[in-house]
C-alpha cells in the first residue's frame, strides 16, 4: 500500500525545519547505507544523533502522533528516529530495498522495517528531478509531493530517487515497525477502517458500523504482534 499523508507539518514548521537544516553540517549519506545500497547512493545526510536531527525528529514524531491517517495506515508499534537527507548536483539513490532490521545508533534498539516513510521538506518547484520511484506489482509509481506532505510505502518495495539536476531536495526519512507485519493485512485493515469511518458519516448510528468495527478489532487482535 502506497499512501500520501498531507500536511504532516505546517508551512511554518517546514520553514523552521529548513532554516535549521540549511545551517547544519551534512555528511556523506553512505554512512547509513547497507552493502548493496552503498554502490548506488549519492546524497548527504545529517548524522544520527545530530542535535538538529534530534530536535526536528521530535517535531515530526509529535505531528505523526496527531495524525489519524498515519495511525490507521501504519499501525505503528515502533518508529525509528526520523533522519534527514539532501539531494543536489546530480545526487540520487539507485534502485534498492531498505535494510530489514535497523538499530538506533543512540539506544541500540532494533526495529523491523515494515513501512518506509519520506516527508518532503522542499517544494516541488524548488528542484528538478528527485522523484521517488516505488515499484510494486502494478508498476512504478512516481512520488514528488508538496513540502510538509509525506508518503508511506512498504519497506519491501524496490525504490529509487532520481538525480536532482537543479536545486536541492531536502526530506526526512524513517521506518516504522508495524503491529501488523504483512502489507496485505495492513491494507485490508486500512480499507476496513476507512469504510467504517465513511459509514459513520453517511449513516450515523447504523448497526452495521458496530459489527464492522467488531470485525476490524478482531482481525487486528488476530494479526497484531506486540
């Protein structure tokens, strides 16, 4: 399931984040790449644990905690601390799959990467290229969102970032360990949750809504890992 979550950060929050990131010192993005990804990765990142990354990461996590859409789509158990990258001057990231298990450099806690997330911090008109390309059974999906918007997609997906030929593409990226490991199961639960919410608006008080809510929670009870 590939889903866009609009307005995770407000315009003022994006502006504050960009000011802090523009003043920070970046390092080669290969420092966090796996063996295969190192050969196709050409970008810059803030080091894990960098004060700016920690502060902005807390802002991102706080915003996500207030997003019903994120909660419904990702069903998060653990969220890896948000990281930040920058693509410019031809920077790109070739086709790869995200590392299955990631360890927090500060705490050592490991998470399974079920869901990948990219939160755009540059407006599309600020740069050329830089599209996120995500492959699934239906083909290749191109993603280039307004600043403050975020995309979620299965971490099992082959994906890449096209070369940035003008300007700079700045974003936050991170991973989620979901309570529900299977993307197919998460998709079913998301579709069911969406239908229940729509029914509550269109036909408030309908008894079918109570039964469907019961089905949702019983499926979640069956599939969830804690």
